[in-house]
C-alpha cells in the first residue's frame, strides 16, 4: 500500500467528505449525550472515530480513544472517568470525550458494568462517551443512555470519487484499471475491501511481499489423497492458518510457485465443499484441477486452469479457448480460469459468449474471496 498517498491531506479530505453526514451526526451529540455506533467489519468505524478525534480538538476538554482489547487487558485505563467527580473543577468546562472502539472486544462483565456506570453518570459529571461495535450490545443500559448510529457502506458517488482518486495516480495498464473499477460495485460500499483493491493500482510492479514462513509451510504436505485415476497425483492441502495469513496480505500469493498457487486454489474449493483433484505437474496444458460437485440433480465435473502470472501480464483468449476445447473433448460440465493477474478484454469478451460454460476469476476476485471468506 502506498502509505504516502493514504496519509496525504487530499486523501483524508476525500474520506472526510464521504463521511460528512456521519461526522455531523457525531458532532450533534456534543452537548446532548453519548453515542453507540454499530457497523460490520471493514465498514470504517475506526477510521471515522479517528477522523472525528482529529477534526474536533477544540470541542472537548480532552479526547481519549481506547480499543476494547486494551480495556479488557487493563481496566485501570477507565480509572480517570470512574474518579471524575473528584477531579473535575467546574461543571462549566468543555466536556471530556471517551471513545472506546470495538467495545464488543470487552468480554468481562465487571468491566462492561464500569463502562455502563460511566454512561449513566457521564452527563452529570461533564463527559461524553462514544462506543463502537460490530454487533448489538446485549445490555440495554448502553442503548438506553445513548444515541444509536448504524454505519452504512459508502454510496455510489463516494466509491466513484475514491476510484477516480486512485485511477488518476495509477500507471497500470488500462485493462487492469478497468477490471478493478468494475469489481467495486460488488462490495456493497465496504471501504476496507474497496481500498484494499484500489491501492493495488498505485503499488509498484516490483513490489513483492515475501514471507519465507508462508512459503515453507505451503511446501509441506498436509494431507495426501491416494492416487486413483492415472491422471491424478497427490493433493497437498493448505491449512486454514495459511489461508488466514494470505488473507491478510493477498499479494503474498504472487510469491508462490505456480504449483503452490494451484494448491492454494485447490484448498479454497475444498473449503467450499467440493471434491478436488490436482492433476500431474508435467503436461501439455488443459487443466490443473478437476472439481467435482455431486448433488441430487446430477454429478458435475469442472476443469480449472490456474495461471500464476505477473501483475502486469494478462491472461489472453488463447487460454480460454484451449480450456474450452479440453472441456468439450472430455465432455466435462464447465471450466474455470483462475489467475494471480487479470484477463485481457478479448478473453472477457469471449467468456461472455459462453458464460454458462466458463468462469473467470482474477486477482481482485480471488483475493476478495480469501479476505472475506466468501467461500
């Protein structure tokens, strides 16, 4: 990720503009009460709270931002607010603001009761509290003493402005830019997912994320499936721990060998519940994986071709036609092409003519599957 770009004032202003309504809603509670803010993972709760803290220093006597896990590990961090009535010199002073991000990480009942008491007595002793959480807080005392906000995804205009911001600063191939922009509508305005893909447009081509531990573990067989047809060899499953690590840094898949990339894709389909067989490594092309789906309406055999390409090398239409020929010859049900790169326009145009028989999964879609565990 280009940290200079993300930390630029121009980008911060863009984020403030996209969340202007929510920032205004938080500001309205300055003199009126507390706030409980809900939002799914990656929706931007932390970024909103940090922005609110940054742009409102003069509105409060002080602003303290704590994480839920910090309080869970050390509840003495709440002491200044529990002892507030002993230290406050005047009720006319500006209120003090306590922000607890990811409050659902606080599991201790006694600590949650302390926070509840801060909310109940807060206005009396001159301070305000903002809590954020992914899911509904069970104890009614919190919502009974606070204004409830529900953070939604970015709207289409905000997503378009973000895409324009990164596109204008990208030197990537137009096909890659178009592919990334086309994918954004699938993410329901989730800022974390959208930014994780847009930043790829400003990441240097020579950037490589190398984690020897990941590579070493990927090379170690986790489960051997006995050979059945002569075409099939052993399938080495990548365990969930490795998937989680690559999920945090999807670009790590580009450091895998082609065979390791095939094994990663195979494990993803296994996680989905399919039967997967990995074909022998030495061959003249055609298919890397055989994916079986057995159901009440019939048995389906899907061929998957995995292309571990550089970020700037697209998969062309010849790969699609080659796999299609193999599918028709073997009378398989359908095909999938998976790549660590992207697809050329002619490849996508050809696939659109046989969309019920062929699917394309590029780097953007594959990494989003891993990150969000869509499988």
